[in-house]
C-alpha cells in the first residue's frame, strides 16, 4: 500500500473545517435574521392590534397546525424573538454613533436586516447564536453595553452561561474602575488600553478557601495555578501565563513574583501579587521594586513598561489613592471573590462542567 503524505491529510482537514465554519456562520446568520424578522413582525402587529397576553400561544399552535413537526417556535421562543427584535429596533433606529464611527440612519433596520447593517457591526452581530443574543437583548439597557458584550463574546469565546455571569456581575459598568496610577505612569494612548484590560474585581469561583487558610497567600496561589486556564478566562483575552513564584535575581539575592503573565494586547509583562487580607500601603513598594527589576532584566526592547496588579481580599479606595503617590511604575489594586462568597444568583450563572470543559479545551 502506498504511503500518503501527512501534509495532504492536514490540508484536506483544514479545507473541511473552514467549509464547516463558513456553513455554520451562514446558517447562524440566516437564523438570526429569521428570528429578528419574526420578532419585528410580532412587535409591529401587536402595537396595531393591541394583542393580549395569550396571542403568542395561539400563533404557536397555528404554526404547528400549518407546519407539523415545526420546532423552535413555542410561545416562549416567540416572546424571546420579540424582545430581541424590539431591543435592536429601539437602539439602532436612533442613528447614534456606534464604536468605530459606525452610524445608522433612521429606519436603518428593516425587513432586509443583513443587507442594511454596517459591515463591521454585522460581522460581530451575526457571529453569535440566538441564545447569546437574547441574553444581551433582555439584560442590557443601552447600545454601548450590548455592543460591549457582543464583542466580548466573540473575542473571548464566551458560552452563554459565562456571558450571563458577566452581565449579572456588571462587567461593562465596572470597566475602568480599577484603582490605579496609570495616568501618571503610562503614555496617554496606552492608558485607555490598560484600563480596559484590568478589572477592579476578579471572580475566582473555582477556588474554595477554608477558614483555616486565612492569611496563607500560597493556598490562594496554588488554587489559581491548578486552575490557570480558568483564571486566564476570568481575566479576559490576550494573557499568556509565564509562571508562578517567578524568580528574580538582584546582586545575588532571590525575589519571587507570585504570578507573572504577558499581555499581547498591551505588549507588556504583568505581575500579580496575591494577598489574603485587606490592602496595605507597603504592598505597592514591593510591587514597584518587582516592576523595576522586570523592566531592567526581563522586559525586551520592543515591549512596553511592565504593569503590576495587587490582588487582595479588600481595600479602602482612599488609602489606595494616597499609596499610589510618588510611585513611577504602573500599578493597580483589585479585589477578588471566591466560590463561597458568591451570591446564589451568580452561582447559578456559572457554566456547568461540560460547558466549561468545551470552553477551555
């Protein structure tokens, strides 16, 4: 039997996968458009005829009679289509400026939805499934908030449970709220990127710390390292893990950074120091030292100045504000919550084990 060049198999496999991906995107685009137009029709007719609460059940029953075996058009799903369509009609018809200078004129959303959306918006809009769309449309209040979660879902590959968790914990509203000294230590065009990259609170829902472990930072560190993929998922995209207890040498003495990452978007090293208690001013002195050594001995010439994040159990913002004064390295102070501290509604929003496995593999 003749030998087959493995490269041919790999190339054929890539062709098949690309075709499947394109087909899936086309199918998803068609479904999203269909659900939007059905929702739009229901909204328009409901306003004209002042429908009661039972009308959607009747429509669902009649559709089943006309198209026996039809699935996905229960009264509950029809309500979701109505919410989905209503949200985007309200927020896109206004004609306000979107990110990246996208502008829609009055009446831009019509029956031919796919053909009337700006390309850079449509590319994101039609790349996520209807379950994600409904979560966003039913839980977001503004266009900016919805656009934020649309993009995050695509870039960070969120499943819908993780999306709902981020909406419930108000990730959009918490953007840029990290106590920091970025404005005085980073170039102006770099500051905004840094603010968007780091959060003021991290949900370490994969860690369960016993009461006896209070004050032991190594327990927290080990929990993060054992679940490093989940920690990176909680931080967002573009982080690469470089190691824990990262060793620095200065004049023959050893120093160790709890966690060290590299962020591709910021093009810089990111050091995390873990503290089980509340923030203390002396933590920043230690972090400033680490960042100075990183910039002198580890940072490469093309990379930006290193950033440090002190991750602690709690903080007083005024104390943090005073502590930042006179330091010349970029630092922020964030807090964390572990699994035993999350409200029940947040726990319910966590991905099940199968969904999380698919998300992380």
